[in-house]
C-alpha cells in the first residue's frame, strides 16, 4: 500500500459544520502540501505537488519514481491471497 488519506466525521460529532469546513480546508492542495512538508508523508493529491518541498518530491521513499510505480502489483488484500478478486488499487505493493 502506498498511502491512504481518510477523513471521517463521527455520527455523534458535536460540531459537524466545523468538521466539514476543516475537511474542505485540509483537502485543498496548498493545505495538504503543508501537511506533507511537516510530516514527510506523501499525500494522494497530485494538485499539491507544486507546494511540496523539492527534497521530498525527489525522495523515492516518499514519492516513488515512475519505474518503481510501474512495478506495482496487487498483493496485500485477503481476497488476493485467497484467490479472490483484489480490491481495486487500494492494495498495491512494489515487486521485490
């Protein structure tokens, strides 16, 4: 798996409107790029790349190069291991 970005609002959240506003804010390319720059973890928004530090974009451990990405294959879902249908592209790994 390369990464997962997930935001969820609990059913009993006391400030649902604020949660939606935060979600809309943090998913903006400039905002999520700041998260990447601070945490050194890639995010799933290609639109954020112009705001991500060059040193991070060039680090293949954070953003794998096209050659590495071309070697991805499904492989970590239970369905794949047991011969069933793998889950779309959520579960991919680079071949060794």
